């Protein structure tokens, strides 16, 4: 018997990825689809302008879209809701006893909500004990900002092995990160936009410290390093690229750093969770990689690609990282979170 799940924001860019990635999932089965009043009452195939390769199944296409208020038959709800509504909707549903596994930024920094990357900080799920006492049983688990997933995964093995002291990062973020219709074509064709709204730089500066910090039984204690970010929107369809400059507590050669990155594994790999990549980080040797078009789909879009790992005279190390923003950076991240919750017995 598969676990029935609902998708909130099912018609959006992230919602469509949920529909695509859950289509043949071994544990979860799409039972309900929800979005705004504009979509409610229509069959999914009419409510949603499908923008991914392939098409949803007949059954999913015929499923009537509901609003997000509930009640839902599914106890597990994946959320790709717009942040203008996710805050109140997700809190209300957690209060009604649902497990809400969210992409939205609204609850990421709440004192008892895990901001989870299963390979990096599965122990942060301990915060659910505190959260469930507050809500009476339901809960919210969040995944990070789409760039932060790639950034935090690249930093985690370096932090464990050598200690990270300071990070500077410049991002080159794809168009799908802005949802649909996203950025106006006349703004982005033949162009680079050195600004992304919605507090993008602040999220990239804050979230990795929370993820690589610890939960002390009551609240989260952020990691002690500082992050400085500068973001750009570039005319790439999918895949966020980042140039990272890292100062370390203990010096490491480029070869030592590359080995720590390549050997990185976590609980999803030990437990062989269905969406877990075999190797969370692919270290690429070629001097002109990673590239979004060539490398974003590694291990179904769930692996982060890293390249150009080199020593640096100003910082200690510099490297490039690439993450598929709507898979590992969004829907795939949430599904992996759901799999870890199920494997740990937290979905029942
Ligand atoms: N795109 C990415 O790479 C990415 C990565 C990580 C996280 N995220 C986060 O994931 C969330 C979704 O992003 P997206 O890019 O998928 O956005 P999107 O394409 O604009 O989709 C937004 C979804 O929210 C629904 N919605 C909007 N207003 C609503 C309301 N008042 N009540 C109920 N539902 C409402 C929309 O339904 P209708 O179609 O009915 O309007 C749609 O299903 C955001 O919080 C975003 O920050 C996105």
C-alpha cells in the first residue's frame, strides 16, 4: 500500500516537478492536488499549463484541483505554494495534524522547524519533538532555498574535515527559479540581471549557517562562519551555478578538498532512500565543468556537481558548484525529506 499524498501549489513550477517526480514513486501516491481559487474546481490538466517534458498521467490530469484549506484525506502534504500564502496555509494545516513538507521560505527559520538536507543535518529532525508539542501532532519540515541546497551540500564535507571560517559566493541562477511566467524575456535575453528579489541574498547568507549548525534540544545554534552572497539571474532554463570562495580553519590542498567532497555520503545513502543519489556530490575533473546543460541532470537531478576545486591565495579554496534548482533544489529535496521522515517512522 502506497502512502497517499497531496500537493499544495500543484499547478506551479515546483508543483509540476512534484507531479513528475511522484508519478512512479515506490512509497508515495498522488491523491490530491491543490492550488488557488483560480484553479480550484477544474481538472488538473485544465488548471495547469504543463511546462515539463512528457505529460501527467490520465488519472492525475483528471483529478479535480481543490483549494488549500482542506480537509484532505492525505496526511502528508508536499507544498510548492507561493510564499505570499504559504506561511498561513502551512501553519494552519500543521495545526490540523498534517505533515507539511515545504519548499516555501516562510517557516524555514522558525525556532522548532527543521531546515533539512537529509545528507547534511538529519539530526535536526529532533526539533519535531518540540514542534509537535506545540501543534498537537502535525508539523512542518522545510527544505532550503534552491541555491542553498547546492551551497550547503558543497560546504558540509569541507566544514566537517577542515572547518569553514568564511564563504563568499556569486550565483548564476536559472530562469525556472523565478517560477512561471517568471522574468520578462526582454529583460533577460542577451543579458544578466545582477539582482533577485524576495531576499535571495539574505537567504543564501543565513540558511547555510542554520543547516550546518546544531539543535541543542530547544533551539537551533547556527554554525560560526559568515557567508557573503551576490546573486545573478542568467538566461539558463534550469540549474543554478555558483562560484565559491572558502576560508578554512585548517589548510587543505585542492586534492584533499576534492577527496572530502567526492567521499561525502549520508543517511539517505545508508538507508538507500528511493530518491537518494548514490553519490551526493560528483567531483568533475574537466576544467570547463560543471555546466548547467551538461551536468544538472546527474542522478536524476539529485546530485550536486562540483568542479574547478583549487587552492586560492586570498581565500584558501575556490570551486564551482551546480544544483538542479527545481529537482535537488526544490521538489526532489522535499521528496527526499519525505522519504527520510517515512524511514524514521515520522509519517505515521
Ligand atoms: N522555482 C524554484 O526553483 C524554487 C526552488 C525552491 C523553492 N521554491 C519555492 O517554491 C514555491 C513555489 O515556487 P514556484 O516557482 O513553483 O512558483 P509558481 O510557479 O508561481 O507557483 C505558485 C503556486 O502557488 C499557488 N498559489 C498562488 N497563490 C495562491 C493562493 N492565494 N492560494 C493557494 N495557492 C496559491 C499557484 O496556484 P495557481 O496556479 O492556482 O495560481 C501555484 O500552484 C515558492 O515559495 C518558491 O519560493 C521555488
